[in-house]
C-alpha cells in the first residue's frame, strides 16, 4: 500500500526478479506522487494499480493502459514491456494519463472527449509539475497533440465523434480543459483545485454516464457558472476548437512547426506547468 494525501493506492507488481520489482515499484510511486503534488490530494480513498509485463511489437515502454471502475474500488491496469527500463518508463505518459482519469466518474460515450481530454491535459501538466518533463517540453507536447487533433477532425459534433476521430476526441477535449483552466484562473481559482474539491465532496457518489452533470457539479464546487456554457459550446462544435484565445493568454505562438514562447505569457505558463516564470 502506498499512502498518499487523500487516499491509499494498492500496488500489484508482476512476478519478476527482486531488482525488477523494486524498479517498477519506484516508478509507480514517483508517478503516483505527482498527482497530489499537482492536485493537493489523491482522488479516491482507495484505488489500485496493477502492472503486467508483456512482449509487444509496440516499442512504447507502456504499450497500453486502462482505467477500470468495476469492483470494490476503481483502479488502473498498465501493460509494461518486459525490457522497459527506468528511463523509458519515467519518460512515458501512460501511467499519469490513467491516474488522471480517477478524477472523473465514468462519462460514457458522449463524455468520452471530456474524459480523454482531461487525462491528456494532465498527462503533461502533472509530469511538468513533478519534474518528469521540462515545462517547455510539456507545452510542446500539448501543442503537438492539438495539431494531431486538428488533422483528425471531421464535420460532426464533438460529443458524437467516433473512434475514427480518436485524436480529435483526445485533443479537442484537452483544448476544452485548457480553456476551462484559464477561465477559472481569471476568477482566482484553478482547475486542479476544483477537481480536488469535487473529489473530496462528490466524486464517490457522482452519477455515471452524465457528462453535463459532472460539469455542473464542478461549477457548483467552484461557485461559478463558467464551465457549463463552455461545455455545451465545445460538445456541439463541428470544428476543432480555436486555440487563439488560450495561446494569446499563455504567450504561445506557432511559427511553422515550431512553438514560440513570448515573454508576455510567462507568468500564465508558469502557473500551469510550474517551473521558473522566465520560461
């Protein structure tokens, strides 16, 4: 058991040599610690993570992960390559992505873009805050995801986007959460604080398959009416969301394939990704 602020995480490791198990344990503990370092707490009183080793043609250190919500407590299943080393595992985003999913209830098909967008946004924010990813690298990872989403966008509403638009689902969703975070920050709050407060009061009894109810609950926790109209606009959108407003606030600008960091947005960038505000 790993004790974390707000809850405990049961870690289940594969049958492997002791040195290998110690390495996997240290990796999971570091990734898990990044969650309360960002949000101030672990989302659930009890959760589990199980690591299974696999042989895979996928060269990623963690070819696949999945959040599971059945049973006594939610948990995360991670498939790790047998030859994955500590550096590769530390650089991988999958475990952080799956742990971030624990901050929301199951949102069903219509809310898949919200769920995957939240995890995609925080797979970068958490790793930057935890020192596992350079802040500028985190912004570049986000921007690269947005570019993939833009290329993968068809003409239907985001809420009904299918698996043929996977990159749109993940990264249009992340664009929504970035915009929501910036909107909350303009009102003296931040997204991770609102999600943490929701986890403390309401997550255990939150209704499944109801993305609108989840967003309304976040608005109630925040004492705002910011997120519900933003949610409705993004859910109905047929194009990839405009990044112009968010990027102007953050002092980000695309120059061909490069992402330019303007001095004017350094404080806003640092508030999200951490690090020195000069970046």
